[in-house]
C-alpha cells in the first residue's frame, strides 16, 4: 500500500490564450513556470493540501510555424493528500511536494491535451523530473534559511529548458 493517497483534486483556475505567433511576447516568453505551496490540515496531521500552479508559453518549433496560433496556458489545481500513520512527519512535506506535484502535473497534462485539442494547435506538456525540481527548490530554501533570508511561501521554479518546453501538436490540415 502506498504511503500517500490522493483524496481529491480540483482545478481552481484555467486560462488558455491564443497569441499571434509573430508577436515578440510569444517568441520571447517561451518556457514553463511551476509554483506550489503545501499546507497541513490544522485538525488532521495526516492530511495535506497542495496548490499547484503552471504557466506554459510554448516555443515556436521552427521557422515555418511562426504564423501559427500558439496557446499560452495558466492553470492552478488543488490536491488533497492523506498519509499512512507510519510516515514520519518530517518527510511528509517533501513527499507531498514530489509525489503530489507529479500526480497533479500528470492530471494537468491530460486535461490540457484534451481541452486544447479544440484549438488549431494543442498543447502537449513535456514530461518533467518533478523530484529533481523539488529537491533543487528544497535545497534553495535550505540555503536561504542558512543565510537568514526568508524563503517565499509560494515557490516558483522555471523548469529546465530541455524538459520544459511545451510541444505543439499540429492538427492535420483537411
């Protein structure tokens, strides 16, 4: 049996915007940003909430695509997770961040592929090594704490270039 279970999730915000592929903003702001925050339920020490945010600005795949409409995506999801009693309290936040973010990101990939399929170009988010991103973020927080800087409550991480560039899937022209 798994040490963490998804009890439920919901999309709290979804915005898909199409932009002219020739606009400087569409070309310069390519990539993906992820953000998250974790909170423990005040009355249940085994229950956690993860708020997961994603902003994707697809790159233009090649010069021939410059006249295509490129969707920009902003998505916020909330997930509720429960732990087995045997999971140590000091490990729960890390597990929620890694496993919870992976679960919600997977759900977001499917949701966006389905919803954006109605557009000229659909958004297919890349696979992401969530464990590596979260561990880098936790290390950043540890460094900020040791240098007496206050880490932000809401962490935004720009995913690495190779793993973060959303792929555009062209629909077949009739």
